[in-house]
C-alpha cells in the first residue's frame, strides 16, 4: 500500500514536471476558488515548500515502514501529503523543484 502510494505521488510529480505549461488563467481561477474538500485539507495541513515535500518523499521512499510516523512528525497524514503532492504537481515549476529536492535527498 505504501509503495503504491509513494509510486503514485512520484509519478504524478514527474509527469506534471514534464508537461508543458497549461492555461494559466484556468489554473489561477481554480486555485483562488477552493472547493469544500480542498479547503478542509488546506487548513488541516501545514504549508510545505516543494523542496520540503521532495525531501519528505525521498525519506519515505527510504523508510517505507516509518511512513506514517514521518508524516505525523510533519503534521501530515497520507491524505494531506497526497493533496500537497497533487498541488505541487499541478505547477510545472513547483514540480521541478520537488523533483530536484527528491533526487538530491535520495
């Protein structure tokens, strides 16, 4: 389960980093109008930079048995971490920053 989660998160980040920039106005308008589900996740999770998420992702990949503890130490759950990864992967620049931090921490 954790391996699948990690693979999914990394794949999403890498795919988004390779994609060309999407319509910026659509991204901007959707990010300024949070849905009910995203506002709950955003308030529950501490704000982490793509670099911090990349380092955490690499650490989870190194120690998958401790994934829940590593996430809890950062004030995250699997759901909030996934949400943060999806947010990072939707921005090509942030996705590249995540991938670079993940690679350097691996």
